[in-house]
């Protein structure tokens, strides 16, 4: 029977209508007070903590205050919060399973908050069969919320983030753009190299330091695979990624250099800090 899975709550007395309205008013008041105080907590903590820690403090304060008002409202109508908590079936399999998952995500959330692989506002990429990439909107105890490039909100459980490879694409102030292309074995390599470095020099988004890099990657059946890497400020990465490709293609076309394949692999663009860069 389905009823066997749920506890018997018929013995819980129904409150008086007037008391019920009073309790409802207390809960509504708790929501208002919780919202006001949690906003003050966020504003105060933002001066001494990061954005995602301030958001966590705000939500914690809100739930604690509202929870306190709810428990008080239950006592006003003669209900025992502890008894109701047990009556609602913490011992049932479904709730126990959900609680176990929640505790796992909470533990993972604490690890993420301590390790800080990303912060609110960072753009991250999560690898895996169902990988996502987007801007971090919030980091909570149970999940991380992302906004993708097509403006879709995605909720990622913390446990999944702990088990997955996470790439923070905006942690460092500059980023590398890699252009990989294949040329024929008899191509004019000095001319190609000259065109590449002139394109980087003439592009205002390309940084002089770190300097652009050019090198062979491998020999293949269709020719030689090469890579040309330029650096840009984080805010100009997408613009440089697009403009440098167009400029190289135009210059190759003028020089009658035909490429079997020209493509970007921006995932190779790693962050840079100091002089340690790839």
C-alpha cells in the first residue's frame, strides 16, 4: 500500500483558524525580516569577503531567520516542531536518499568554497559527457548556477563539479589565442611566418608581451601542422580570436597561400600570470 510509505499524521491536532492566521502573519513577517537582514549581511560582508561568500552568508542568514519565525509560528498554534519533523518521515527511504544526496552536495560545496576554483562572474567550462560552459551566477552549498552564452541558466550539483574537470577561462587577466593550420610540404614557410607576425603586430588587440609564438606541431598526411599563438587581454579575447583569423586568411589569400585547413582551438588558450606561460 502507498500509505505504508508515509507516516500517520492524523493524530496531529488542527489549529484554530485565528491562530492559523496569526501563524501565517508571523511567517510573512519572517520573510520580510529575513529579506531585509540578509541584504544587510550581504552588503556588510561584501567589504571583507568575495562575492560568492557574501551571497552564501546572505542566504544562510535568510534561511536561519525564516526558519526561526516558522518554528515560532508552529509553537503559537500548539504544534511541536520536533514532533512534526519526525512525523513527516525522516526515516522514510525517499527522504533518507534525498538527505544523503543533499549532504554529499553540501560537503562538495564546502570543498568548492574552500578551494575556490571559480568565483561569481568567472566564465568556466566543465568537461564531460554533458559538459557545460558559462558565467558563474552563484555558488551555493548545494549547487553552482551558470548562465550560458545563449542566456540559459544551468544548475550544476556541487558533487558533479567536484568529480569533473573544471576550466576557469577568465581567472587570469590575459589569455592566449591559438591558430592552428596545415600547410603543404613545399609551402613558403618564411613567407608564412612573416605574414603571421605582421598580422599580430598590426592587430591592436594583440599584446607585445608575452610575445607571439610560432612553431611546428606535427607532420601529417596532408602537410605540416603549425600553430601561431597570440595573447590578448581577457576582455578582448573573443574580438582578437575573430579578427586575427580574418586578417591571416586575407593575407594568405593575397599571397596565394592555400591551406587545406585553418581552424581555431581556443580551449588551448591558457591563462597567463607573470612570466609563466605556455
